[in-house]
C-alpha cells in the first residue's frame, strides 16, 4: 500500500470516529473537480451534485425522463418547449426557485466563459419567463436530445443571487435547490453536505449528513468498507464482487451503465499535436490495431466489461451492432507505420488517471503497442489535474472514461464535433459535424442510428479521431445498514430514499 493510500485510509478512519452514526460516508474513486454545474466535468462530481443540485428533470431506472424541478413539459411546436415549475421550491440561501432563476441558470450554462454545458444546450435560442412558474424555451432548430440534456448538469438550477455574488468562485460554495447543502470541502480529503430542511421533497431525505471521501486506491476503498469506516463506495473492481458477496454485512449491485472507456488523441490542440501520431491517420490506425481490447479486459477486469469500438452501449437502441472492434493485427500495424514513413520505435505519451486499475490498463497497452513499433510512455496524474491538462492540450493520448448519457448525443457531439466543449483533442471533420448536427435534429430512431453509423465510419475508422475500448458496468457496494438505493444506469447515488440504520 502506497503512502497516498495509507493517508486516505487514515483519513476515512478518523472521520468514522468523529462523524457518528448519523453520517453516511461514501468512498469516491477520485476527488471531484469544481462544484459548479456549469464548469464541472467529472463523474464523481455528478454524484455529489445529486445531493446538492436538483435538475429540471431526472431519469429513472428505466431511463425514462421524470419530473424534478419541472413538473410538466409540452412542445408547443418542434422548436418551442413550455415548462411548468414546481411550487414552493427554495434555494439553500432561502431565495425562491422560480422562472427567473431557470432563465438565469440556462443562460449561464450557455454563455459563461469556459462552460461545458454550452455544447449540450447549444440549440437553445432564448428563454422567456411567462409567469413565475412557467418558462418558454425557444430553440434555433428542432433538437431530439434537448429534453434529455436537462436531466443532467445542463438542467441544474442555481441561485442567481449566490451566483452573481460569487462570480467565478461559485464552485467553492454552490447554492442550489437540492436535498443537501455544502458544509465544507477539503481538497483531496472530503466533501461534507448536510440535509437542507427547506427541501421540497424533505420526506424522501432521512440521512442528516453525507461525507464524500476520495480514495483512488481500490484496495483501500474496499478495506474501508469492510472495516466499517465507509457505509458505501461508488465502485469496486469486478474481481472484488465475490469478496463482498461473502460478507454478510455488505451488499453489492452490478448493473449495466451508459458510459465507455476510451483513448482521446490530441490531433490539433497546441504544440503537442505536431508529431506523426497527430498528423497521420495511418499511424493512429497502427496504434489501434496493436491493441487487443479483449485481452486488456481479461487481464485487468477478468473479462467483466463489454469491448467496443463506439461510444454508444449495446443496451441503447442507438447502438450500431455492425460496428465492431477490429481484431489485433500487429503485422498490419507495422506495415501502416512503414507506409507513413515512420522509423520505429515511435515515442508516444499516454496520460492516465492515477488509480491502480487504469495504470495496469496502461501497462498492458504499453506492452502491446511496443510489438508494433511504438514506445509508449505512461504519465499518471491525479484525475482532476489530468482533465485540466487535457483541456489545455498538454497531452498526446489520454486514457479517459465517460459515464454516459441516455441520449447518444450526450456521448458524441461534445467530443467529436468541431465545436464540442469537451473535444480536448480538437478533432474536426466538416462531414462529421454535419452528420452529428443532423442526428440532433432527426426524431426517427432508425434514421438517427443510421446517421451515427456514418459518424463511426468517418470519425473512428477513416479518420481514427478517437479510440473506444469497452463499456463497463456500475458496481456499487454498501453496508447492509444502508437501504433504499436505486440502481439507475447513469451510476449516480441519489440520496432520496436512502436510509441508514
């Protein structure tokens, strides 16, 4: 066990003594980034936001869109959406959650510098306050995924008063309308929230306090759960499921998710996109053909994940069944490097979030691509720091996952479109842009799926703009003292309905 892991374990144990039985302690895989729904990117941050910030809509375990801050919606025409808001909702600062707050928040998501929500709701043209409980949203063009985007951070409504007062520092103490309000955050150590007595659905919230503990080491996270220093962990590894199942004091749920693990390529973001890897698709094709996704999955995850070549999971009706990973072919990979005029070994760096299983993934890939003529250097970084490095172009390749969205647009447009806010590698192809825009506007399921099939052929097979590796399962483990957890495919831990004995 390394020094960081030991310190994390000691921190969790010390909190277990101080917190008492009225605190639910949840172990997270990483430390979340900024707690501002407009600027945030991490999946673990979304878990914390589930306590802090309600959304206009949510999704249920069947991936159906259900009311949250908005109780009703109606399309007046294909470009005009009318929302009816819930009565009597207050922000944590006591201000009313009304139509003006919704107008303010949606415009903030759309216009704030650095917003990662802009590309999610970019179809929005204007927001009108009809009356205090009614909002009319006008779109530039019809958008099939727009309503779905309001089930995540783009639909989180913040207090205008608090946001204006805090400015760019709003993420240090966010004020929303969720079931809990922020008490403190100590970077790399803990995030503490307490139940908000003015919450509109207070009867569904029974646990007074939640402490989120970032523990990157899987072994330490599981050990804290087993010892009772944690009541719940966001995830464990597949090979730990049997261990948990043998413990009568613990429970584990493994269920299909919406996301993927992939490799982002820096093709045009700054000086690190100047080499042959970024400039020649044949080099990237050689890199991909040198990797056996199934073997990596077997070595690191005991074959528990589903290998893939696309960002849409098989459980989605938009999954393109015919677009499958190409088999590993080292000879063809070597030939492609030769065609590209590359003299092996070609040095390439891969940035990897600093946790044990992803480091092992990197090491397996490192050995595989070496056989084809690549000298892969691994650069392990703390997760939030790796996101910042990717955004500024300080990477060549980046092993990064995405938690997934119910609508395929949430797994594609922001990463593959030239104007996508999370297109860190700056991949761009006008043909792909047109196809992604057309998929946003198309309402027919089969026609949308066909458009995505074209995107995969151009962006992923022809251009080799990114590489997708597998779709993982959500694996949540918790103490038998915890009840009421509902496994929704997005992997979030929603506090409504949770109980702690």
